[in-house]
């Protein structure tokens, strides 16, 4: 009969596998039959690179929130500047023709510089267009799905433990009745 693998080693194996190590590497490192290791991984629903994927998706989610706030601040700044320019445009009508012409030229220069500055900031801060936002939303959804899967595996593990406890209690009662 083959010897059992201690739970502590199984936990280490699972953790390393979920971090991305192959079953073959783990079998060699821990001197365990590859077939046995593959059977355990299959039976316990180990998912390769799961932790790495979750970490990546969390990082993307955190960066997305941080960048969204930063981008919103930049957009607000440009909205305020645009509002000021529109106020200046309305003010032009109150001046004489000569002054109005000069003010119009100044406003025109401000509009051009604002447009140029915004295009630079858009590139620098990677202000997203609609398709980029959709891609980030998809990554957020993937993160939520991974979180749900983790909860599913935890619940399944808890149910298995409870089932084993019940089986143990039944066997214990059977043994007690048998001894009576």
C-alpha cells in the first residue's frame, strides 16, 4: 500500500502549483509519484496559476480605480478651463470692435493651447476611449468571477469536511454498537 502524503505537504504542493509550478517539478522536488500528484490535483480541483491570476486582476482593479480618480481630476480641470473660455467668449460682445477682435484672438489662442495641452495629457495619462473602458470592465468582471470561484471552492471544501465529520461520527457509533 502506498504511503499517504501529509496534509501539510499537500497544502504546500497546492500552493506552489497554484503559483505556477508544474506537477512534474513538484513531483521531483517532493519525490512523489507524478500520477499520484496528478490524481490529487484533479480530485481537489487545483487550478494552475490561480493565485497569480487573482493577484494580477486585483492589481489591475486597484490601478484602475487610482487611474480613474486621477483621470477624472484632469477632466475636471479641463472642464473648468473650457468653462472660463466660454465666459470670455460671452464677454467679447460687451466690448468695442477693436477690443473684441483682440479678445477673440486671445480666446482663439487659449482654445488652441487648451486643445494641444489636452491631447498631451490624454496621451500622458492614458485617458481612455470607450473600447479601452470596455476592456477594463471585462477584466473587472473576470476578477469578480475568480472571487466567486474561490468562494465556491471554499464552500465545497467546508462541505467535504463536514461530510467527513459526519461519516466519522457514524463509524464511531457503529463501532460503539458493535462493541456492546
